[in-house]
């Protein structure tokens, strides 16, 4: 009990430190850019383009929900749900991820819980979320790799950050390849790791091991004889991640700063790397990464104002997710 309390305090302390650092960097950027200049840039952008940006993002979010629906309804055909349910559940997951440091995975337990509340068995719900997340991370990593390659080819390779990102991406790619390869063959991934470490022999973990084997078996069945469905999901993933470049072109256009295809691609990829850091919503560091990319590309853009448009979109998403969770009585932040 004391160990759990100490772990919670440690996590809380790390969260506070991360928020302080991110908030300090955000305040510094506001001071350096100028609050008045940022306000004027946002006024010049206009309300209608901001609404248009939110609608573009909502369209893309619908595609994300469609991918999850296809996976879930295939894994659990006896518990098919309409697209609207997946859309709202995913919004709640997004809100949970945004409000916590682990933005890429923090919302997944919420998605599982909401599917279970809708009658989907726990193993099937977990399998669909894991597989959907694997496709999502794979697409994002592939997109970021492309951005890093372009950055290196354009002479931005001297940066230590890009070199570090390259190492991190290589590790993630290796894990994803192993994940898909083993599950496509019908072998386990997480359960195999437990076997390798002899954890499946630990009496207290045998129940977890059995549950993992059964869950991974459901995922493996999804890959069996479904080439056309897999191809469609891969295509969806490519389209969805490409929307990030469309969003970059849209925002810069209404700020009156034309950008090239290369610039749009780099803006859509490189700044997003910092969102892997344990800072809620990438506060401060996301604005800072955008400012760094603008400087590298020679773009005269207000990084705080640019990021604010994205934050406004995120706020709309968070509100939808929170309202949906509150109506269902779900907690968005689950303490361990």
C-alpha cells in the first residue's frame, strides 16, 4: 500500500514538473513573440477559417472512427455497433490522452471500457483497440520517417534532435514489425515476451498470461484471409495521416504565408515528434517545436498563433469527449 502511494506521488510530482517546464516555455514564447502580435495574428486568421479547420479535422476523425469500427465489428461480429458510437468513444479516449502525459496510449483504457459498457466482451474490445492503435502508430511512424528523410536530404541533419528521433523511430519500427509479423503468423507478441522472461511461470501472472494468449489469438484471426480488408485499412491509415499535411497547408494559407509541398510535409511531421514527450498536450514544447521548424524553413509565421488554431480544434474535441464521458458516467483519468 505504501509502495503504491509512493508511486502515485512520484507520478504526480513528475506531472507537475512537466507542466511547470512546459508552461514556462509557453510563457517564454508568448513573451518573445508578443501577446499583442499573437492576438492580431489570430484576428487576421478569422473565425470562418477556424471553423473550416475544425470541420476538416472532424472529417478525418470520422475516418479514424471508421477504421476502429471495421476492426471491432470484424473481431466481435455478434456485437456490431454504429459508427456514431465509435466516434464518440474515440473522442473520449482523445480527451483522456490529451489531459495526461502519455498522449498516445492514455485514452485506450477508456475506449475499451466504453466498448465493454456497450456489450462487447473485454477480450474482443481490448483486441480491437490494440490493433487500431497498432495501425495508427504504424502510419504515424511511417509519416514521421518520411519527414525525417526529407529533413536530412534538405540539410537539416546536423540537429541532435533529429538524430535522437531517428534512433527512437528505429526502435519503434522494430517493435511494430515484430508485433505485426508474429501476430500475422498466429504467434503471440506480448505473451511471447512473458515466455522469454519466464513470467508465465509466475503463479500470480498466469491469469494475465492466459488472457493475453486468448486476446492475441483474436487479433491473429483478423489477419487470416482478409487481404482486401487489410488493404483498405492500410489505405485509410495513409489517408488519415496525410490529413496532417492538408491541415498545415490550410492554416498557413489563411495566415497569408504560402508554403511549398516540402514545407507542408515537414510542418506536419517533425513538430509532432515532441508529443511523444511526457508533457500533457505537449504544452510549450509543441509551440517551441513549431517555432524551430518555422525558423529552419525561413517562414515568417507566429508559432504561438499557428499552434493556437490547432489547440482550438483540440479544445472542441476535448469538450465533445468529456461531455460524452460525463453522460456515460466514465472517468477520463484513471488512477492506478
